[in-house]
C-alpha cells in the first residue's frame, strides 16, 4: 500500500508500474474524476496526433470564455 508523504507525494508500487508498463523516467499524467478517483496514465509520444483535426474552431471564442463554458457544464 502506498503512503502519502508530507509533500503529498507517493511512490507507485512496483507491481502497478509493471502492470501499466510504466518505467523509470516515463512521463505520466494524472486525472481526478468527480467521484475523487485518481487515474495515472503513461504518456506516449504522438498519442493525440490528429485527435482534434475534425473539430470545428470558433476563432472569436476566447480561451477564458471557453474555459468558463466548460466548467459551468
């Protein structure tokens, strides 16, 4: 079982690292859902390449307005 340090850091148990193919030096992202579940995902180069290519862009919409709209949904 992992423990949280005073700096709110934890060490990923080796068994979980092996199961997720996460190795020393790999970059990971972490996400928290609305129920408080934390997910750790190994980043892989080019994984999102072209992901947003078919999404229409509204050039008149500012980042601030977009963020506010997403957070209030």
